[in-house]
C-alpha cells in the first residue's frame, strides 16, 4: 500500500483545513446512508479530509487506449452537511443517479464523479461520466488499488 503522503494532498498549495472526521461523524454518515465505509477510505479521510492530490491521474481498468482521468479534489466529511465539497451533500445529490450503496468520494475537473461501489466486495472504484449519458467506467477493483495506481499525468508535466 502506498504512503498517502506521496499524494501531496493540499488546498491551493496549503495544508487542508478540515480536521479528521470524528468516529461519531463517520457513524452518523454511515447510519444516514445505510452504508459501511471501507477502512481504506476512512484512512484517507483521517490522513487528509478533502483536498487536491498532486499525484492525481489514473488509467481505467483494462483500457490502455482510454484517456487518463484525474482527481481534482477529494470530498471532506465533517458536520457541515451543506457544503458543495461535503461528502454529505454530494452523496445526497448523486444518490438518485448512482444508486444505493454508492459513495462519490472525489470529482474530476469536469464534475464527473469517482465513487465507491459498495455492492462489490471489496468495494470497487468507478467513475460516472455525466456528459456521456452518465456512463460508468471501471477504474479500480478496490480503493487501495485506486490509490496505488494514481500517478502524475505525463501529459501535464
């Protein structure tokens, strides 16, 4: 497993201002949405609660010819249920499109949603491409596989 500090997650070049989510906040979120967040995802929230990773680019599973996708920002989890970057608001807004047992955890620069599909074991990572009729792209077989596969986009250097 990759060391999460290698991602260099920040907010406009500065450290993230959101403290780690409390156990109570995590339990409340899980209870509200009827989900159990994977421990590897909770570990990311505790490492950096939201923010932009500098190591942000990933190739979809089994599609070497496909364009790379990049994480613009991870959502944060705290008691603010209304912020547009809050896991609460994003999950509520995208639930009707993504379905039950899914958690959008990050967005790309165009508003496409990286999400955890909690219906698979382990939970897989997928991408919902909103400007392609909300098509779903398989990204990684697990959250740690997603984190391990992130790299600096060679076209953006």
